[in-house]
C-alpha cells in the first residue's frame, strides 16, 4: 500500500473515532475530574443553550470554572443538546462564565467537542458570528489561566470560540479543523465522497497539529479509543490539569497575556 494511502487510512480512522457515538462526552470527563461541579444556566439575554454546559468546580481543592460543549449520549439527548452544535446564547453563556472567572481569579478549563456552531437561521439572526468573535477577543485578554482540550471533534469557529488558551491539548484520536472532510472535499473537488482523501490533506489529527505547533500536547488514549477506559483518560487529564495550573497560576498576569498573544501570532507563521 502507498504511503499516501496509509496516511489517508490513519487520518480517516481518527475521524471515525472522534465521531463515534460511544465516545465519552464532556460531562463524563467533568464528573470524573472535578469535585462539586455546579452548573450555571443562561446567557442573561436570550436563553440557556444545552449544547454548552458550564459552571464552577473544584480541582484538587482549587476553584475553577469549567465550560464544555456537550453532545447527547442517546438520540433523545442529542436532539435536546442540538448534537453539540451551540447557538449564540451558548457562546454568550460561556463569555459570562469567563468574565465571572476573571472577577474571582479562577482558572478556566474548556472542553471542546463540536462539529461546529449551529448554522440555523435563528442563530444567524441572533448574531452567531459576533458571539464567536467576542469570545475570541475576550479569551485573548482574559487575565486568568486558560486550558482548552479537544476531546472529540473540534470544528471551525464553533470550536475555536473555546480554544484561545494558554495551553491547547487534544486527545490522541480527536480532530481539529476549519471544517469537516466532507465539506472540504465538496468545496475543493465538488465530491464529498473524497472525504477520506481530504482528511489526510487537511492535517486535522493531533499528531499533525502538534507538529505544526497549533496545539501543545497530545493526551494518549487506550487502543480503540477513549471509550475503552474513560477513567484512565480522565485521570491522565486531571493530572495534567493540576500540574499545568500549578505553573500557570503563579505566572505574572501581564506575562501570561503576553505569552498567549505571542503563541497565537506564531501559529500563522508555523502553518504557512
């Protein structure tokens, strides 16, 4: 088999693992990693968005704000949570929680898992693009440490709206890209059936993105995916959250912001 074909196969396998229905959700990790999680609701403007869960919790005694994109674990819950595709109010809820975290000097941990922001008419009418853009601006200037981890799919601005962070990680079999392989193939070749080929070209796997310095760390998964041992993956994430926050929380605030700014300025140079 050709080298190119091997790369296509590996990339497509990761796409399928990232999309697997049995892949652990944000809530499953939150329940295993944090203590005393208290969920907050609503954006104080329009509504609550079940596609994003967020609130305060304790991590080894340290108060933190946790925000995650939540897919359903069955058909009924997927419909309720809009298949993990947030509306503008979801991003505005996230923004409210981030500003609250800054006020009370709590680190922010974001768990990314979405194929993208919801692209319905109502979402556009309520300012989807503006809500995402405001999150990007706010996160770049938030004066508390931020860690973001992609646990499944990280699609387009819908994922980036929770991924402007001091540390960006990916689980080994997660994906992170500007759009889906099917969308890429449809635009580039007018043929969605070439999605497998597109997945390799897009460099959307954790290994590709680490080599491009878009992300900072890969969290290993058991053979067959995170669902094979959720507890082990959660333990690995927890240990890394604790050790990383121990360093970030003693960093001078101005230095933290300066490093965050430089980090995202450099990404464009690495990926040219």
